[in-house]
């Protein structure tokens, strides 16, 4: 069940030709998820170790896919093939493919380089030459 709030809001309507004054309108607001931030003790007590392990695995898989999309976006924005990009950042093509497929995460130095390539690609590429 969605929570609905009905409020009267005063809004300024700017009509350049008519120069009307502010008027009131009714707006219905729907809370996206009223339970966010609330703890349900029954649900917490019913959570098993298997549930927690499954959630951790799902979170890790989602994080891997986010990193994969990030790496792919950087490479494509630079207009490079996987092979060309791998050569430029000094990693194997297989490693880059694994990053882009979400099979492996880049190590910390590679993450730092990717962040620099994302923010200032021209400078990063010039430094790599």
C-alpha cells in the first residue's frame, strides 16, 4: 500500500504576458517507499545466515557489474578497442576483458589510473606515452 499525502502548495506561476499572481494548486505526493530507514524487528529476526550470504553475493555481483560498465564506458569514450586500450594502460587484453565482463576487479593502482582516465583522459594518455 502506498502512502499518499495531499497538500495544498502555493506556487508562483510566471506568465510573461499576463503577469498573473501566485495561485494555489492541489498536489498528490506519493512516497516512493515509506519503509526506507525503518527497521522491522520481525524481519531481522527471521533473517538466516544463508539469507545474509545470498545478499552479500548479490551485492558483490552488482558491484562487479558496475565496475565492468565503468571500465567499458571509459574505453568506449576514448574510442579505443579492447586491444588498443589494454596496450595503452599496460594490461593484458584478457585482464581488460575480465574487467569488462565483471569477472575480475582491477587492483588499486589500475583503479587509480581508471579514475584519472575518466577525469582527465588527455593528460593521462599523454603521461602514458
